């Protein structure tokens, strides 16, 4: 599903965010991308869909990550950003979730059905008519996830999905993620969350891959 060979990402100032990472994420897996602040987790996720250019070889769902293919890559891989406000820019929940299919020209009746199905699946159907700006942090995060799932991606890239969640919202998100069929790569520094959702992990440190294996084998000293 994801194949990286000597993948490197450099910032405009010349600093390196990801340094020579070789990594394979098989289809159907849920893999945590662990590391402390500044490890390169968000940079790696964004580079996989062309939001930050990379060097080396990378493919997502069999599509090479390179200029000219970014549109196809982004249809295959849905990104849920760390701050859900980055994805919720329309007034209501329903409008935000419907935005992607509308842009693809999906018929209105089909959009309504798909939006209802996704909101029901995420157990947030009652939020449909609510103003997105007035939702709680946990509600916003689930709506942001809904805006991605409605596009039917093969792969989910999630950036720090438990950030700012209270314990109840965190438990709810864990249960939902464990029930989704998509391949997942989840950037997080929360080892407890990773152990509950992701059987496999990769650990970044200063942009370099230092561990690849079972999440149960990792201790916090490896991350921080």
C-alpha cells in the first residue's frame, strides 16, 4: 500500500525533515508512526500526498508520489490533519462532509445518502445540522474523519488523532478506528493509543527510521 525507498524531505530553508526512510506498509494493516515532537511524523505524512515534495522513491496504492500524480494519490489516500479546523471550513457539519463528493459531481441524492451513511457509521448522525465551529474538539475530529471517509479512500493518514481529546472522546475514536477497513498510517506520540489501535509501528527520530516492528515491543524510551 505504501512503499518508500530512501525517501527524503527537505524544508525550503534547507533543513531535512525526513532522512532516507525506507518503509513498507502493507494493505489492510494499521501502523503507528511514532516519535516525539520534531521527529518528522507530520512531514512524512504530508509528503505522501504531495503537500511537501520529497526525494527518492515513494508510491501509495501503486501510484508513484510525484508531480502529475498528486491528484490520483489524494483520491487513494485521505489525510486527517492534527487540527480539524483545517478541514472544516463550511458552516454546517453536513455541508463539510458533502463538499468532496459535490466537487466530484456526484448526484445530490447519492451525496445525501452517502453523507447519512458516514455520519451514522461514526455515530454522529445527530450533528448533521450543527454549526461546525460550535462543536467540541472530539466532535470536530470525527467530522473531519467523515469528510475523508465519504471520499472512499483506500488509505487513511491520520496526524495525532488523539490531540486535545477527553478520555471519553478518545475511547470512542479508538473503537471507531478499530472498526474501519482502510489501511492506516497514524502519526502519534501516544504509545498507549498506538498499542490499542495499531499492531505494527515505525519509530522516527530526527527524521530517521530507527525501529520497525510490533507495537508491543516498543517502550517509551525509544520514542522520547
